[in-house]
């Protein structure tokens, strides 16, 4: 996804803003994606037409971008779930779908 957004960190920042429903601080985003807080803050400030800062934190305001990033994240999670289930079956264990889980654990 990084060729689309310029860098892996920038893509991760946008994705984190998209998948989290509440405002987040730059520090929390940095801790979540494994980046330096100053780097995340610089990226957030450069995204001023897509992300806004409130008293509670940063929020992604571009709804079509939010939908695109959430759908992309959901597709990756689904692929990860299938890979995990194949590994579990390979070891003779039950796949996560047999437990009725809706998300990757």
C-alpha cells in the first residue's frame, strides 16, 4: 500500500486513523504502528486536508478514504484468517471459524 500513499509509515498512519472510531493522539498512533512520534506528528500535519486535530486527538475526516482503507484492512485480515486456519488445520487443530469467531485473534 505504500506506493499509493508515499511511504509505509504514512500508509500505516492513515490506516490507523481509518480503523479506529475514536480520536487518537499522535503518540498513541506512533506506539500502535511502531513509528517515532515526531515522524507521525509530521505526517499528520502534512495530511491537513484529510485529517483534523481536535482537543481529543486526530481524526480522519475524508469519508471515502476511510471506507477505502477500512475495506483494504478487512481484506488483509480475511487473508490472514485463512492462512492462520490453514496452519491450524495442518497441525491437526480446529480452525478459528469452527469456534464462531468473526475476527482474527
